[in-house]
C-alpha cells in the first residue's frame, strides 16, 4: 500500500470544528511554518490538531504550499483527515504528483465516495492506461456514470455536470417531495431546486427549495414550478455555461441531451470555478503562457514558455529589419536612436489597453459585430486625443532637450500616428481572431506588439529622414 485516501469527512464533524488559524479565508504563513515544524519533529498528533478544524479546501491549500517532500509526509500524518474531498480540491499538477503515491484501488475507493462531477475532475487528469485501471476498480453503477461523463468533450457542460439530480413528475405534491428527499440516500449532497420533468424525462420547470418548504403539503409541483428555465445542451462549452449563469443569475441548470432529455445538472459552485479558470486562462494567454505552471518543474516550465518566446524573437527581428533600413539616418542623427523607444513603448502600452478591454468585451458578449463600428470609432477618437496630449509632452521635452523644434515635431507626429494605429489594431486584431474562431487571448498580444513596433519605428524614422536630414 502506497498511501491512504479516506471517504469524505462526516459533515456534522466539519460543522462543529473550530478554526485555529489566525486569518479568516487563507492560511497564515506562521500557521504553515508551525505545521511544517510539527512535521519535521514527527509530532503527528500536533499535525492532526492543526488540520482537524480546517475546511477541505484549506487542507488542499496547505498541501500545495508545502515543498514536494513535505506534501507526502503531511498526507500520511493527516490519516483520515486526508479525504477524497480534499483530493478533489488540490490543484491539478500537485494532485497528479500525489496520485502517483497511491494504488489504483485506493484512488478508486476515493472516487467512489465523490459526486460524479468531482470524480471526473480527478479521473480526467490520469493517463489513459491508469484511468482504465482505476475505472475497473470502481463499483459498476458508479463506473457507468463516470464513464458516460468522460465520453463528453473536455471543458463541456457534460464534463461539468453532476448526474445526481432530484427530478420528479409535475403531478407530485409538496408532501411527497419532502418525504422522498428524507428517504432517498442517492440524492446529491448539495442541490438547490427540484427539476420537474414530463413523462419523456424532459425538464419542464423547476421549484426552488425555499419555495417548496414554504408551501403546504397538498400543493402540486405543477402549481409551484417556474416554467421559464434555462436548459444547457450537454456539449455546450463551459465558458458559455458560465456566461448563461452570469447573465440569468442562475444557481443551477439542467443539462439535456440532443433529444432534450435530462442528463444531470450544473450548479453554481462548479460555475464559479469555471469563471475563475477561464479568466485565468485568458490572462495567461495574454502573456504567452498556455496554462499555469506555478507548480511544475523548472524544465517543464521552460519548454512551456519557449514557443511564444520564439515567436516574439521573430517579431522583434522584423522590427529590427525596419530599423536597419534607416541605419544611415540614425548614423547622422544619434538623437533618433535615443528617442525611438519612446514612440514604440507608448504605442505598445496604448494598444494593450484597447486589446485587453476588447478581449474582455468579446468574452462577455458586450462587443459584437453590430456595435463593432461604433466601438472602433470611439477607440480611434480616444487614441487621437491621447496621442495629441502625449505628442505635445514628448515633442516638447525632445525639443527642449536637443534644442531642435523640428525633432520635437517629428517625435510628436510619430506619437500620434502610432497611438492611432495602436487603438485601431488593438480592437481590430481581437475581432479578426474571434471571427476566425481563434481565441483572441492566444495571439493578439504578439500581433499587436509587432504592429505597434513596426509602425512606430517606421513613422519616427521615416519622418526623421524626411524633415531632419
């Protein structure tokens, strides 16, 4: 036996525990040091005393904060406090390392204690051969549910949903529903509404639990249900699911197959994770990183960042080629070389501001083809105004510094040209990538930097050659 994962902790025990850490929602660094010190001293009981009041998510955070060698010692010391719920909350790269220390049967036992969506989140990260081995060790009923979910596309509503739902016919009464909820042990641990279905098992409405509990027992679900429900097709991308929840203020939504029959439900706790994941993904891609590498080894991190750095090298060479065309001009007036980075830098920063707003607006559906022209006009006006202001500032400073008013006019003119270009392409590039079904966050930054650098150098050096020499 390599390790041990226990079933989820009893909820009553979790509610009665009293926190001992000095901060409300995160682990204090002093608390982490105390746990590490207890581990080093071999004080297992002290370690358990530290862990026992913590929420499962906080135990997961603690494991992530420790060095790799201490993580496994903490898990062993934690004993039955290291539950399947803790495992499901650990970041993917750390969890993969932890699972390597456990037997397939132990992983299977842990997954069997989780709801289907959490079980899938653990299983989908395993290598296919091991995934199959673990699945073979899961009881047949749970295995069938998990295997079906794994057939749906990654990052889809099918992967996100939990199969455990409370779905009842519309002719049931409030009394029947409450009695059923009290007696049925197969219901999900957390749910917020009753899904009302017709004889074809198609969702026709929903009844929130607060409304259900405030109604008299003879009342029919048909009389209480809200018919205007938002069903989510099983292959819907998780980003679209997040958008639907945000737009309509949902706490849960039924997931249906192609025939419109109920398969499961997506709940708000999972959607919060999706929204954070999608926002994180966009931020990372804007920086040329495909996914978070915070917990990865140095060599793996290096290769993960190498591709976009190589692309950046190519675009930098392109900008250098433009500069090379004006090498004679620069030789005759060194001031151009000194001031040249100012124009490119201002254009790049202005373009990044527009691009960031545009990508966010595309993600939230605020920017569409119907209003793109109006937004583009606004960005050009903003860029023109900012370009004019900074042209006066930079041009005036250059004129005073070098005692050359023509040089000030050249840098001012180049500043206006590049700022307008930055505002224009900061919006156009994300829209074009979006229309080509390419994630704008992936390549927009590199393309925009290339445009602003090339146009900035070309405008400044071109105007310099025209008016100063």
